[in-house]
C-alpha cells in the first residue's frame, strides 16, 4: 500500500480566508481548533478560487491526477515486490474528474504492465470507491488466484470548487475535502505481513441518495453534501455492520480497530454513535482528517497506512460511504 499528496499545503484558516475573498466579505472566524487542521492541494489557493471553464478543469485534473496516480502506483508496486507482469487487473478509482479513456489506460504502458491486463475504472461511488475497489480486487483474486491486482484511487476535489456557488454544500466541501491518492497491490495467499482482506460487502440506502454526490452542471461538478448526512449514517450503519459481521461469525466486540473513512468530524461522530464505539477506536480516522482532510475515495488508504505505521494489529473493519447512499465495508486483518 502507498499514499501520496500534492505539494501545496494550507491551513483551514487560510482556506476560510480565501473563501471570504471570493465572496467579497470577511467571514466570521472559525471556532475551536478548526484552524489547526491542514490540507494538501494541487494548486495554490489563489488559483483554486478562480473561475474555470469545464475544459480548464479537465486539463488541470489530467495534469495533476496523472502525476499523483503514477507516483502512488509505482510506490505501491515497489513496496509489494510484485512484478508488473503478474498484474492481471488494474482498478482505477476517481470521481473528481471525468475523462475517457480513464487514467488507468495511460498508466498501463508507462508502468510496463501487459497490454492484455483487465481494466476496471470506477467513478460514481465517490468516497466509497476505495473500499469498493478492494472488494472488486478480492472478487478477482478468488477467480484468478495466480494473478495480482493493482488498485489506485486519485482525487483532486479542490479543482471542482465553484466560486459562484453560494450554497452551504459548497462552503462545507471547501473546508472538508483535500487532494490525495492511494494505491494497493493485492495478491492471493496467507502468511505475509501487512493487510489481509478477508470479506467485503455493500449496503444501499436509497433514502440517502439526495444527501451525497456530485452533479455535472454548467461550469463543472457541483458538490452535494447535505447537513443531514450524519443522521442518515447514524440511522442505518449499525444494521448494515451487524449483518455484515454476522456472515463472518463475528460481532463488533471481536474487532480490534475500525478504519472509518475520514469524512469529517460529524461523519466520524455518527459512526461512533451508531456503532457504540469508544472514541479511542476511531482516533486514527480523526487524526488522518486533521492532517490530510477528506481525500474522497483515496481517504481510506491514508487511514489504513496510518494504522500500519502505528503498529496496530488484529482485525479491523473498514467503512466508507458513497453516493447512493452506499455503505461500503471491508473486514481486514493487520499483521506485522
């Protein structure tokens, strides 16, 4: 597994001040420790706050996403010691740019992968795409255990900012989202150190569809991020998790860690309340949000990497949420 971030950093206070300048007025100061958090961006705030045409957004997305995707995939492959010729499937996840052919088509020849490698681009699962990508990789390995899977997620949500959008959704998204990429190499077998993927699942909550997503409108992608989303998560997550764990003969008490998608304080708090978890079990997700923000589908890789670096061992439940509303789940085990 590997993660990567672009070179530009900014505090939440700096983002807030830049938002005020786009609105032509000084916004009230953020309360508490909001300003201590940092974000990584592909471009300086002055550039991100400018109006862009759809063509300009696409060009910028391609420029930055190509570089981040290649970097994180190379790092993951190098760390795995898997030969490029062993990769049978490439899964590319990204919801913050719409390009055809997808990014994986360019990466395959650049990384020396076989021309007949299978490709699976995933766009519309949003923040849940990283965990869903793990699920599709697990499916492939069960069918082709002699091959390996390269999974990457790259997101540049900063480029989707709409200066003329005065909605609360756009304002909140500007404070929550940040750019980043994650990748993993999956292969069949046991007894290796690192993460073991044991079981994956998904649950659709149709009544949550209007609370999360993007709409492609004039001027580009416009974010949908309802303030009611945490309540929807809190109401439906426990039942989904209990059913998922029951299939593995487990309960919440059997978990050593929970890798919740770092969607923001209110989302992580909703996970905590719904599952009745002690705050310490979600400390890594909160820490990743503070240091990196919500990198959409790539966010789960930052949480899993942070757990590995911290030496957390045992069984973990990965949780992420995507438009639909979909609850994406993965049962994993970490050994060092």
